[in-house]
C-alpha cells in the first residue's frame, strides 16, 4: 500500500470510530487526492477546531471556492457541527475527514 492509501485507511477509521459514519471510500479517496501534498505535512493535514483563522480558511478556501457555496451563517454552523461530531477534545482532526463530512453535509459529492 502507498502512503496515501495508508492515510485514507486512517481517515476511514476516524470516520467510523470517532464520527460514527460509514465512509463512502470512493468519495473519501477523491477528497484526499484533492488535498494534494498537504496530507503529508503534519501541520497542514490537520485542522485546529479552536483557531478562528484556521476555520475561516476552511470556510473560504474549501466551502466557498471549492464547493461553490455562498457565504453565510449556515457555513459556520456546518463547520461547527462537523467539529462537534469529530469531537472538540480530539487533538488530531484530519483535514480530509472534515472536508469529507462537509462535502456530505452540503450534498456536494458531484464536485468530486
């Protein structure tokens, strides 16, 4: 297995164990590939749920630019709900897992 396959397996385990979701492996793979080399960088691969600047980046670069959603309070609520589902106390919140859950939340699987 490649390093990327190992990471995708780790993300799938997080979705099952920490979020109680049964992941769509095809979509999870596409979301992970869409993140490019950032998944190999320890800092870029995770999202800090308490850092406002980090959450603004998720909102602007992913939800608005990538998924094509318009800015609004519902975006902040969705991010908050995903972080809550993942577990606020969980130190490693993987970006691929958060993006996957947001993609499912807004039913934007067609983007991938």
